[in-house]
């Protein structure tokens, strides 16, 4: 069999209607708009207010949109991967709920947990399935309802996160296009710099874990900032070097949206003009696994076949990576 490639043939998204502004946060915790904007670049974020709706709802809407935009029958989908740290349930996987909702009756489905690197790692998994010849069409979704694990009494973290979902369809190609190369890393030594202490098998829910707010995300911001800045810049430089790319060659940087200062440092290191960097952190904050596919959706009208994209992320685990994509459509 000749070599196959996995190309991105469409994108979809969902963001909730409710806009939580910096001004509203000023009424909830001791913070201010100027601090948030200058330290992070965030002006507002979207929140899924409806208590009956969860991550699967947003992931389903994003999946429906990519199917519609590509004219794909859900029965053609072979695999669904949902990257998330906020699944509807501990199990079954959120991907199983999406599989039912969209009627992808032939697909098998599972979740992937790699925090903010989740979408990148899921994209790699999906593209490997296509390259192996075992799958023709794979839906890769990044979706997080971060408001469900944010402690709105903690000003260090509650200003950072928002809710949203993005999806891409991967399809098989014979020409060299799509996911060309990737570099991924993990450093479990620093697992507690960014984590949710309770709710798993180590500390199941109890009165004590609830009273101590242990079901919310905890982050030691300063060391994570330092590691994220180094990690995203280094891995982006590494993927460029492996593929003989200069800053001139790269058409778009698609960075995880955690902090505008981290994004700028990465672009500088790559020698990229700021006009080539996808940035929507001001509108959505950090939507964890959804940031990169949300950017791809928002910029999809400006992308042309053959454009060279570097996708890069850093998150809890610690996990980080970069992926080189040639746009396929
Ligand atoms: N409003 C006002 N003041 C605040 C706020 C706030 N919301 N939050 C903290 N401060 C104060 C602190 O208390 C501190 O005051 P002090 O000096 O009197 O102690 C001061 O501001 C500076 O705090 P720092 O934490 O040092 O601020 P920093 O410049 O590092 O910015 C931030 C904090 C934005 C969280 C930054 O550290 C960051 O972006 N970290 C990395 C985030 C990231 O990339 N995470 C990985 C991906 S997320 C995932 O995987 C789920």
C-alpha cells in the first residue's frame, strides 16, 4: 500500500452564548480588568450556564457543524476521539455520548485526557489511524466545560478559563498533506503544578473533599508560566528544525491560548510576524482542549490548500507538543 496521509477537511465549533466579562469578575473576586488584560490578554470568556448541559452538548454541536460543512454522513465516521478534562461522567466516555447524538452508528469512540495538549495528542492518534489504513474518516474534537471545575473564589485561576468546543474531520489522502510531523513530550515530575486534586480514585468525593474545594482545578501559576513559555517555544523551534522550516516558510502559528505573553514568546522564538499568529484568547480565555480547534474554525476561511501551520500546546501533566500540518482543502 502506498503511503497515506491524514488531512483536515473541515472544522466546526461551539461556544456558549453567555459572556463572562472581566468587569463581571471584578464583582466576584478581588481582581480588575487591567490586571487580567495585561497579565493574560483575556477580556471575556464564554460560560455554559444551562445546568443540564455539559461537555458532550458542546462537542456534539461542534461535530454536527463539521459534518454539515463537509457534507459528511455520520455513518461514514470510523472513529470519534474527544479530548477533554471535563467529561460529562467519569465513564462512559464523552465520545460515546457524541457518537449517539450524531448517529455515527459505525464509529467506535473514546476520550483522551492530556489537558491543554489533549487536542494535539488526539490529532496525532487520529492521523496515525488513517495513515495505518485502518480508518478513512476520524472526528477529532476538543471540548471543555472548564466552568464546572473552576473555583470562583480563587482569583488566581477563575479569571483564566472559559467553555467551548472545536472539531476537525480527518480524511485519507494519497498526496503529502495534512499531519506531516509531530513532537510530543510529558514530564510527570510536575504533575501537581496543575491538577484537580479530588474526584478520581485517589481521593473520591467526600464531604471533606467538597468542603476543601478539592474538586476544582489548582494551578501554581508562576512555575507553569515559566515551563509553558520554554516548552512551547522550544518544541515549536524543534518541529521547524526537523522539517527545515524558517519563520518565512510558516504561514500560521496555531498556539494553545493560555496566556498572550506565552504566545508572543513562542512567535518570537519562531521568527514569525505577529500577523501570522492565530489569537482569540481575548474573546474565549483558556478553553483547554478546545483552544486550537476553535482557532482553526475561526481562521478556516483564510486558510488555503498547502498553507503550512505549526500547532503547539502546553498543559497539565505536564504535557506539551507541536504538530506540523499542511492545510488540505
Ligand atoms: N487579579 C489581581 N491580582 C492577582 C490575580 C488577579 N486575578 N491573580 C493573582 N494576582 C496577584 C497575585 O496574588 C500576586 O500578588 P503578590 O505579588 O502580592 O503575591 C500578583 O498578582 C502576581 O501573581 P503571579 O501569579 O506571579 O502573576 P503572573 O504574572 O505569573 O500571572 C498567570 C499569573 C496569568 C496565571 C500566569 O502565571 C500564567 O499564565 N501561568 C501559566 C498558565 C498556563 O499556561 N497553564 C497551562 C495551560 S492550562 C491547562 O493545562 C488546563
